[in-house]
C-alpha cells in the first residue's frame, strides 16, 4: 500500500514540470549556500534515483545521456564541477541494482537464472575473497568494484525491462547520434588545443583511443545494417566517411589494425552468398583507408605513416626489453609480462590476484592501490590485460573472458534464430563489439571504459534474455 501511494504521488509530481524546476532550483541553491558541489551531485543523484527506481526505462536514458554526452564535457569545460557529475550515474546505477533485487524478491521478474549469472556472481565472490585475503582497504576495494562491475545493473535492466526491439533500436540511433556529434567536437578540440592527442570528442580530452574505437564500431554498425538492407549502402558509406574525420584528426595507430579486422568480420557473413563481392569490398576498404591516410600524411607534417611500417618502431611500441623501476618504461606487452612475472611469485596471487583496485590509479583520496603505488613509475595498469591479471589473477581473468564468450554465444544464437533483419544486425554488431574489445585488451580500459562498458553490459543483458526466449 505504501509503495503504491509513493508511486502515485511521485508520478503525479513528475507530470507537473514546475515542481521539478522548483526542486532542482532548491538543490542548486543548497549547494551554492554551502559552497560544496559534492552536495549538489549527491542531491541531484538522489533526485534522479527516485525516478530511476520508479521507471528503469527512464533511468536507462539518464545514464546514456550522462555517459556519452554530459560527463566528459562537464568535467572538462566546467572544472568547478569536474568528475563529480559521475556520482549522479553511480547513484542511479546503485538504485537500479536495488530495484532489480526488489523485483526479483517480489516475483515481478523471472527468477530463472543462467550460467552467465552464476559465473558473474562467482567472479564477484572471488574478487571479494581476494581483497580480504590481501587486506585491501575499503576505499581501494570500492574503487576496484566500481571499475569492473559498475555497469552490471544495466545487464539486468536490459534483461528484465528493455526486452523489446524498440528499446534496442533507440539505443543504436542514440549511439549513431553521438558518433556524428563527435565530428564537430573533435574538429573544435583540434583547432582549440592544436594537439592530436587532445582530440577525444565527447568522451574526454586525451581520449583519442576511446574516440577512435567508438567511431570504428559505429562505422561497423552502419556497414552491417546496410548489408541487411535497412539503409541504403550509399548513405552508410557517406556517413561512415564522416565518422572517420575524428579518427584522421587524432592519428590513433590502432585504426590500421582494427579496420581491416572489422571489414573481414562483417563481410564473412556474406562471403558464402556473395564471395567475390565481399572480398572486393574488403580490399577496397583497406585500400581506401591507406589512400586517405597517405594523402593526410602529405598534408599534415610529422604524421606517423612512415614510422608505422618501421620494424624498430613497432617493436618499441609493443615491447621493451628493459625498464627502470624509478623511471618507468613498460609498454603494451612488457606490462603484461611484468604482471605475469610478479604474480607468479605467490601462488594465491597467481590464481586470484592481489585484489581489485590494488594495482590501479585512482583520483579518489585513498583510492590508489598498494601495488600501483609500489611500482608508480612503471604504470602497471597501462593495459587492461595487465591490470586484470594483477588484480584478479589467472582464475578471475579466465572467468571474466568465459562470461564474455558466453554472452557472444547468446548473440550468435539470436542471429541464427531471428527472422528480423534488424535483430540479426544487432546480434552481428554485438559480436563485433566483443571482438574489438577483446583485441583492445592491450590498451588501457577496454571493457571497463564507460563508453564501452555501458554498451557491452546493456547489449549482453539484452541478448542473454533474447536467447532464453528463443
């Protein structure tokens, strides 16, 4: 009865916009009065959390807008607010987790679980045990928990509340919109800062790698839906070229590796029916990429195209034989080998790691891990694979990628059984997302970057549900 009264009261309150404006004005005035923006972030988060609890579908859009558009822009261009805006998303996610638990307890959603759920909860349990055994401080543990499992509530929200094609189509339209908005933002950042590395689009200054991978994924989605006849091919190609603009501006090297793989992955679905056409498109795409880059390197002095084909440069980029603990020097592969060599000295560390957050940098006071502090100059969390090996050991790492594999299997089943071309396209895209993020484990972030973690767990939850329905 109390729940119904509260729901009706807040629903009627939400319909009258003037009350919402008054409440927001009250929140801002309280923050100004006390001169503490943490209060603003907490009060605003609590305000939105109420609506998130009442309607997870609305919360879904709150999170998308904050993650993909607001958070980085606000933190960069309104430094007095900074990263505090992310607290709003965190509070909403915690509320969603509580809502899911309540609905499961009250039999409002299906209690039927899956192997993925078991693997996921076992992984979380192992991380807790590892952190207790390694005596990880509570602050460091919570930071690590946030890094790896922040978007898990979206996994269950997608499964229980967004199990329709309309929600999924809306998600992809929003992501394409974000990719298009990245173009003028990236151009503006380049002319404002005159630095290629500063071009991160809507995500962050210096987030050139995130921007490149995101834009490539959206190009992949456009090519997939074009092949399935959802949009005209010439429109997909024209829009893809537009989305490539930020990639050429920020000069991220991974594009030379990911783009050919992206084309091969997408058109392998059409190789059986039209082998010559698919092979021709793959070669044409690779040729077009290198042609545009060659033209760009002739226009922009100092572009890295010549170095890219240098064997010595590639070796130094991926691996360094020696490094100094007081200076640094770890690179992509050497970060992984150093992590393996370090955890192998202790059997427990080898199996279950040093505890989540214990090998990570954090801007939160007291949130820096003990091992990161010990090897501060080496930056041992340089790449995702080294970080997860340090903190979760081989057992946790294998379990995590087993979950990833199982979710990919779910999307493959949806692709084989679905009759709708749009649903098939979404399933193919999820496979592409898994492939790209798995390759990207030799870069920082990968699965737990906000832009990719949000997308991965949302789609994973959706397809795990669709597989059960099938």
